[in-house]
């Protein structure tokens, strides 16, 4: 009998959400105690912003980010689903990034809410929109 338990995550945190947590946005405070996941792509986006804005403390800040989240591997299906969502959204006049669309796909695959403050996602299914 396999005694391993599957870790259940509460939210997929996109780059916007992670940056807002770092900035101390009160609206994101309650999410910091949740079990969050993200992808390496989102960590890369956060890293870019941190290195640009806080070059002397960037490494320490990124260590903090990595402690806040678990990394979720992406799958080929996430890229295909993400590309389809981006194309569909573009047809509706929305500007979604490829990285966000892949993250949205991961959240949907894992059946957890996509946590973001990106207005382009505000009215989409399975999104926890927080500003």
C-alpha cells in the first residue's frame, strides 16, 4: 500500500500576485499562508523585476519568493492549451502573455484557482482576481 499523500495546493500564483506579495499589498496578505505553486517561467519574470528594481538585494528577495511557492512542472498540453487561450483572448481584444496563459493552463489542469491582479484575467473562469 502506498502511504504517500498527494500535496494539494490552494492557488497558482502568477508573477503579478508574487510581486504584490513582495511589495506587501494588504489584499494579498491572506494568500501568503496558503499553499501556492507557480512555474519556473513565473519565477523568471519575478526575478527580472526584482533584479531591475532591487539589484543589491535581488538574490535575498528571490530566496524569499522561492520559500513562498512550490514549483510546478509544465507539460506539453499546458503549452497547447495556453496558446489556444492566448489566441482566443487576442480575438476578444485582450493582451495576455504567453507565460500567464501557460500558468492559467497549469491552474486549470490542477483544478486550482489562478491568483492574479492582471485585469485581462478578471472575468475569466477559475481566476481569483485581487488588486
